[in-house]
C-alpha cells in the first residue's frame, strides 16, 4: 500500500486546500536516495506500467514544483499526490525501477559511452551502493595518548608499563568512495555509519566510517593492549562491538602493560584476547564492580603471520584482502599461540568456558572462528600472476645448505636460480631452520603457464624429509641430551685446560734455556779485537 495521509507542514505541493499537505519520512537529509511517489494517473490513460518514480528532496522546507525533470522525463504532478511512507526498502524499489528501464531498453544496443555524471541519478546511486558493498579492512593500532595524565607524568624509562589507547590508521578512517566528489559523499553518509573509536587523537575523538554489513575491524601491530580494546568497546555507541566482524593479528607483540607477571603459566595471550572481546569488569566507587558483556560479535578472524605478505596496520590499504592461512606462523611463539587458540576454539564449540572465570558464548551469540593471512597486493598485468605454495622447512634448509665457500656458486648456479632463468619467474624463498613439522611459504611470480611449471618442479624437489633415528632420539630425550651435552662440554674444557698446561710444561724448559743463554751473554766480558800494524 502507498503511504498514508498526514496533516504535516514539512513538505507541500503547490496547490490549494488541505490535500496539499503530505507526510515525508523522517530522518531524510540532503543526498538521501529518494522519496518514491506514485506516477500520476489520468482518467483517460487508465493504469500505468511504471508504478513509482523517484524525486530527490532536501531536509529544509521548500516548495516542490508541479513539474520536475527526473531522468530526462517531464512529469506532471496533480494537486494531490501521495508519498510512500510504509517503510519499504528503497533498494527494492530502485531494483523495480531499474528492471523496468532494462525491459524498455533491452531491444536497443549501446553504441556510445556515457560519462558518469550524465547517466541517470538512479544508476549513479546504484553504483555507489554496489561500491559500498566491497569488504574493507579498517585497521587499528595502539599508541600512547599524549593528552593522558598518566602518560605525561610517567617516567620515560617505564613508559611501556602505561596502558595505550587505540588509534585509527589514517588510511582506514574515511572510505575512498566518500572522497570522490560531493554527490558520492552525500550518498555515502547514508550507506556508511560513523563510529567513535576513542577520545584520543583529536578534539572530537578518533572516528571511522564503516559499513557494518561487510567491513572488518582489524586489531594488530606491536604492543597490543587488551585494556585499550575493552575501553573501546565500553565507550562505543552500540554498547558492544562496533562491527560484527573482527580480525586479530596473532603475530603482533603484547604490550608490557598487559603482561601479568603473577601467572605461573606460559603464554595466555589467547585467553586474554578473547576475554577482551567477550566481557569486562569495571570497578566503580559507587556500586563496586560491574560486569559488561559485549554482544553483536559474529565472526572472529585470526591473522597468521607471513614473511612474504604480512602487513602492519599502517600499511593496510583499501584494496587489502585476506586469503586462507597456509602455515601456523613464522616464529615458535606464533605456532604455540595458534595451537592454544585451536584448543580454546574447540572448548568454545563444545560449550565449555574459556577459563577459570566461567565466561563463554552461549547459543546463537557464539561467533565463528577462522585463520587467514593477508593476500598479496598484486595486480595481474600482462598475464602475470602471483602464487604462494608451501614446503617443509627441513626440505628448504637442505636444498640451500652448502658450505660458506660455495655461497657464490649457489647464488648464480643454484637450483632455484636455474628455475628462475628457465621459466622467467621470480621465486621468493626465505632462509629457515631444519624443522620437520614446520611449513614455510614460497612465492612465485610470473606468467601463469610458467608459474605452474615452476611450482611442479619445486614440488618434485622439495620432498618432505624424514628425521634420522638420532634426531628422533634426541627429540624424545631432550633433557638427557642436554645433560650429555653439558658433560661433554665440561670434559672438553678440562681436556683443553690440561692441554694448555702440557704446552706450558714443554715451553718452560725452552724458556729456561733461552733465559740462561741470555744471562751468560750478559755476564761474559766484551771481546775487543785490536788490529796491529807494523
């Protein structure tokens, strides 16, 4: 049903009588998509094929003329016109309008290119809407707030012990679509939502423009502060998570201010990070401790580090994407943290609490978890592609292992260099240690057919290496191996000491003989030769 009649002075049509007054949906502003009105019907014309046509209005009070040009069509407005106010989605109505236009123009063939400002406004708004649906990674990082009294009064030597504040990276604050021109910005003010991240950074607070349907809030960088994450969620306008999708960089370092030295266990970053996303205890003088639960979280993405494609928050751009994680991390701490997260995610899936506090996600409020890595910011040009494969770390180590004098030979005549020259590809392979249960990434860049051939050649050469019986025994008896190594080192030290003493025992007679000869030389009178003549 079309909109209802209301006695309102917000918008009026030129005409006489109370029928000129109509209701305009509240909350409209300059640049809103449209107010949909039924097409005028004459008694002689009967039914009209197109039920709705858009017109653009402003918030300010003004008179709508009887004749309005929309899409190069002249419409006649009668004295009484009903405006749709039943809350139907403007997107569905726009699709109806575009479907009717496509049906009318289906028989025509496009023979010219229309400039974007000259195409109908419905199409331009449709382009803005489609562009805003592209997923965007909004990056956050941790910095000290220079206006904080605790930071100003802290000793520079112990500044790392002071909690940090979350800061929005400049490249992620405003979407690129809002920076094109005035029309796109006005349209994006409806498509995007403004959220205050923290009170630091500017006079009005650090803010971002996000699309809650597709955007991802990325938390990473060095000195990750769980306290700052809780403060951001407590001060958000939504009373919980700003976006339903959050990504966390598990390869980032933890801030010293959030390290609990009283805990006897090892790395608890996984538990602390999920606690910060789930709940917070706030101490108050008036009511004591207050428990807050952060709702609205649908997906948690853990970003695994990579030596090839990993990015810091300040380097994340609008075209940065995610790809499935191929490894468990770069360092030993990263792999241990991922293993702890796997155990914790399984506990959450089974309905068990995350820790001793008894906190857990219940029912439909339980988010989904996945592990990803950053995709390479690579554009396919001239048929070239960028592909990443994995291989065993031990196989890569023994492939490139040769004594130091042969490094020059490896550089110019090694197996990898031969592949690069043969297939005209660029291979990126970092040095690694001989780990048998660790996978490493190898990047190949070149033409698609050559990249496939190069990848097959690497797979044939980089076969998984099995550890020897001695290495397996050492891994199983690590403590015994350590004691044996210590005893061997002590024995070598004692042997070396005795060798040094034996050397001095041999050297002492020689030194004594030299000293005696020198003293005898000093004690004997000088011999003066006199030559006589005559």
